[in-house]
C-alpha cells in the first residue's frame, strides 16, 4: 500500500472517530440536568487525536528505521552470504540492489545486485505490510480506547487543550532548533576546516586563491583578508555612500515636506524597490550598470577599469538598501518629540534649520542603528555580488577595480564539483561562520543603540 | 570683593530692523538654503524612483520581445518522405512513430529546398520539426497533402528579425522578410530549460517554484502562527522564552545564504535528501520565512485589544478557546499579510537554493516533490550566465513574469490589509 493511501486511511479513521465520539457526546448531553465541562466536539477531537497521533508517530519512527531493517534482513538471508565484507563494495552493491528493486535503475554494474534485487523487493514489501498493519492497529486501538473514555463526566477539553498547548510549545521550539542547527552545522564544518588550515592563517592571511590549493600548505592560498576587505568595501562603503544620503534625504522629504497625497504614493513606490528580488538587481547590475561603470572608468582615464567592478555591485546594492535606510530613518525621525521641533520653529528657525540642527541630531542614534542594520544586510547580500562582482580577490582601494566578497566566494566554492569535505568546501563553511558572527554582532549592536535611544525619549 | 556687579545699563532696545540690506540678505540666504534643502530631498526621492523606473523600463524593453517568436513559412510536402501507419498516429506512440519515420530530416530537407541560398535547414529552430509533429498529430492529412506551415526560426534569425542580430543573419532576414512573421511564443510558457534559446521556456521553473512554495507555506505558516500564539499569549516570562524570542529575532536578520549552508549541511549532508529537490528547497525557505511570519503574527496578535480576551474569559472560555475562537480570527488578516510578504520574499530568493544544488540544467518540469527541480529566480540566474545572445531577452522576459507574480502577491497583501484590518 502506498504511503499516501495509508495516510488517507488513517485520516479517515480519525474522521470516523471524531464523528462517532461527537455523536455519542451529543446523545448524553441531551439530559437536561447535568452540566458538562466539555463540548461534544471536544470529545470528537479527543478520539481523533488518539486515533491519529500514535499511528503517525509510529510511521515517523518507522520511516527513519525501516531502510536499515530491510538491509539487515537482506544481509541475514542465505543469498547474501557471498557479499564482500563491509566496505565500499558492499554498500555499492546494496544500494544498486535497492535501486533495482524500487525501479529507479534499469541495469546494474555488479551482477550480485541483480540477484539481491528480488530479495530486496520481497523484504521491502514485507516490511511495508508490517508497518501498514501496525499503524492501522495503533490507529484503531488508540481510537477505540479513547472512545471508551467518552462519558458524561469525562473532561475531554482539558486533554485536548493539553495537547494543543504541547503543539504550540513544540512549534516555538523550532526557532531554537533552527538556530542551533545553523550554529552547529557551521561550527562542525568550520572546526574540520581549522584542523587543515590554522585559524590565524585563515583570518589574517592576505592571499586568497582557492582555485589552486597546495596540498602541503592549503592555508597559504586561503587567507581571507582580501575577502573581508572586499565585502566591507562594497557593502559598507560604496553601498552606504549611495543608500545613506538617498535614504535619509528621502525620509526627511517624505516625513517633513511632502504633502499627504504625495507621501501616500511615494512611500509604496520606494517599498517596491525593496521587493524586487536580488537576482533581478544582480542581472541589472551585470548587464546595464557594470558596462556603464567601466566606460566611465575608461573615460576618466583609469587603467584598471574592470567590467566586474566593486562600484557597479556596490551602487546597485546601495539602491536596494535605500528603502530600508529610509524606513529606519523615518521611524527615528518620528520618534523625536514634537516639542523639540515646535520649539525650534517657534524660535524662528526655518524648517531646514530645524531638521539639520534639531531633528537629525536628536534622531542620530536611531539613524546610526538603522545604518548598522543596513550594513549587516548589505554584507550578507549574495546575488548582486555573485552576478556583478568578480571572483578574483584583491586588496584594492580603487572602486573601478574588481573585488570579491565573502558571499560570492561561498557560492563559488560550493557550486564547483568539489568533494564535500575538501578544504575548499569546508572553507565555505568557515566563511559562512565568519559572516554569521559579523552580522549577528552588527545586529546586536544596532538593536542596543536603537533601544537605548528609544528609552531616552520615552 | 563680592560686590554685586551692577547689571550693565540696558542698551537702548530697538526692534531688529529687518529692512536693512544686511538683514534682507541674510533672510534671502536662509530662504535659499531652505529651498536648496527641500530640493535636495525631492531629488533624493526622484532619484530613487527614477532608478526603479529605469530598471523596470530596461527589463520591459529587453524582455517584451522574449514573449514573441519569429516564424518562417515552410512549404512542406511530406508525401513519400515520411511514411507512417495512420493507426499509430493516435495515442502515445505517435511521437515515437513520427520521429522514427525521419520527420526531422524531412523538415530539414524541405527547408533546404525552399530557402537554399539563405541557409536552408540552419534557418530553423531545433524545435521546428516538433512543431510540425504536433501539427501532424492534430491533422494527419498533412502527411498526404502539400502545405505551408509556420515554424520557429533559429535563434540568430530570430534576433536579426527583432533588429538585434549579426550582419550575416540581418542579410538573410532582409531576403526572407516576406516569409517571416512574429507570433506569441506559447512555448515560452509551456516549455522548460533548453540549450537552444528558441526552445527555452519557464513552465518547468514555475512549477518548481510552485512546488517549493507549497512546501514552504505548508511548514512555515502553521509553525509560525502557532509559535507566535504561544509567545504572545501563553509563554511565561523566563529564560527559555527569552531565548526563543532572541533566536527568532536573530533568524530574521541572518543572511539568506547562511540558510543555504544549513540546508546543505543538514538536509543534504546529514539526512541525505535528494539534491536540488523542491522539498529540500521548500524546507530551507520555510526556515527562512518562519521568523518573518512569527514577527508579523506577534504584531497582529498584540494589536487585538485585551478587552476581547477579558470578555471571552468572563463568559467562561478556556485560555485555548479565548485564543482560537477570538484572538486568532481577529489577528488573521494581519498574519496573512505578513505571510504573503514573507512568501513573496521566499519566492524571489536565489542564494540559498544555489547552495542546495538547484542550479542544474533541468529540461523537464518536476513531477513530484523529490524530483530535481529549479525555480524561477534560479532559472533567471542560469540564463543570465548563458553566452548565447537569444537568452538575454528570455532572461528579461522571465524577470517580467517573476516581477508580475511578486507585484500581484504584494497587491493582495495590501488589499487584505486595507480591507480587513480593524483599527481598534
């Protein structure tokens, strides 16, 4: 029986349990004298729950363990006595036999696997039927036992609500699990990387060329300083040079000068900029902005004007960040107490003097926090640099020259044909860990700055 | 010593004379500064808007022609060349039967005969004979009667007809112009990735996106809503809930590529899930979208006034009933708005999917969740890397489709917000 059909069958049993239990509860509720703690549907849910949960939990566990059980059964059979000892050969034959049995493959490399395939198929179907039988039995037994408890005095509601509460708790734990998963996977792979390459060499080395790694000294070509510089140069300097003035001035204009109707049209328009997918920005940067920047460089007489320049990637990234900076600035400007603004205006300052001398200085911590968040977003941005920046790492101050970034290198290192645990792929995880730590620090600092500032005005 | 200093004799107070030239100049200067500042603000807004418009205009300008294809009128006489038993033209074996009967060669020969000097069979797209095949399946009489059929041309000719080709193709087009026509490219919406730009389509990528989004929504929405409810309504204030809260806020700010690394290490590395499958992409994007939904959900839930909860509790509802019967329905529009925005972000996401191997060349739409698939943004990325010129307009056309879908989603979100959001 296919897994889907089984799930449907169990769900149907659950539905039947729900209907039957509810009907029974409805019947005993007909007596007018008693008060009940639970509604009929609570009884229904109680039975449905006991029908579904044990069977589904069993199937979940079975799904994980069954392949191993099937393989064990095949190995234990007499036909498998001639298998080679545990090792690569054995694993290859077994996986071929499994593919043949499932119909995923049509021929086999090892003759042995052809003889094992029917055995595999038989064992698999035997295990499948066992699982189906046990699951249905569990569903039925669970439902029946629960149904026996459906009585007038039984408070099904507390039982159901306890389970719902558990579900809620489990759901919120998934966030922690994700965080742990991220940190663990980055740390484990990075630890393996740092066994090959010393951490100081990685963090402070100034030569990055993963294309040619010397097996005797892999750290010599895996020094990440040029990447950190490139990331900082594109994300924190060029992008912010575009995003901060434009974002801040847009926020000032829209909050202080624009008429209500203009604001209603302009603000969503800016927000569309934030909604454009990064791959579109990347394509735009590579196709339109980068050649223009190179031509500009050539016209200015710069010899190393690259068509994969830091400037093109940085400018487009800055445009992407404008709405973000603008909305952060908007928030902090409107958090400044109106009395400060009114006081300044009453003293005869013009509106721009009020903004420049009173509002912006007062909102500065919030703006700075917003810019920090924007930087953290810019250095984690991937597609724009993957498509528009170069793959060659260099320590340069020239915005027309090519530079590369951490995110670009992660993509380049992992999308090659390399093995999963060569120094190259592990280096990507080490870069990922660095990126994670830096963005985390930026976010924490930014949040502290913003919160302090909010408190000072509340 | 310490003798109180007499205040200086008050200077004769006169009102400032604003009419003096010095004062007038000063006022003019201040007003000029005011105007300059205001203009600067306006310029910033317009510059940002102009960039957006320029981006859209570039994409539309380049992509519009990607929705059309050039066809050439091909005189076709298949009598005697392609011999197929008419009984085999019905049902599943028809494709195989026609291919086996040498239809491709016959079509090439027809092109060589009709346009010998302009390039013959090289004028036709690789998919031209497939178009003939489908026409024959619709109308088997074509095998017995000479006819003229419009088939797609090769990429170089297509580009030249759209005024963007090389010199040789331009010359060929000049000679062929009366036989060429421009039609809507239906294959673009029905096909999958291909090496020949005239055969490439986005249906495979769209279907991959759809499958991925189903997984993402199915996981991220329930988990996000449930944990938002727990954190906002039930969680006791202690170190555990603080930890949950901190990790959700941080996850919302973690760069998307880190989620790709997580997917690579955990789903592919540890659980050995299939590479580049929609289910893995969906799982990865679900982890990314979940914090967005939690944060939007919590904002929507806090916006529900406490009086509603008090009223429900006063009537005897249990804590679960209060939340699921009253708070959740009232907060749902806000939660849905946040969910749609989160899903739009996930739909446009590329980097994490590259990490889990979704960058392979996949020429067939995925049939199930574990099939190798690609998604629309990744398809755009792959096409942007192609050297053939014909892919430029395909890339831009795919971008237009993606932007339209995203705009529609955001439009629905805004509509929901305006239509259902209650101001308490």
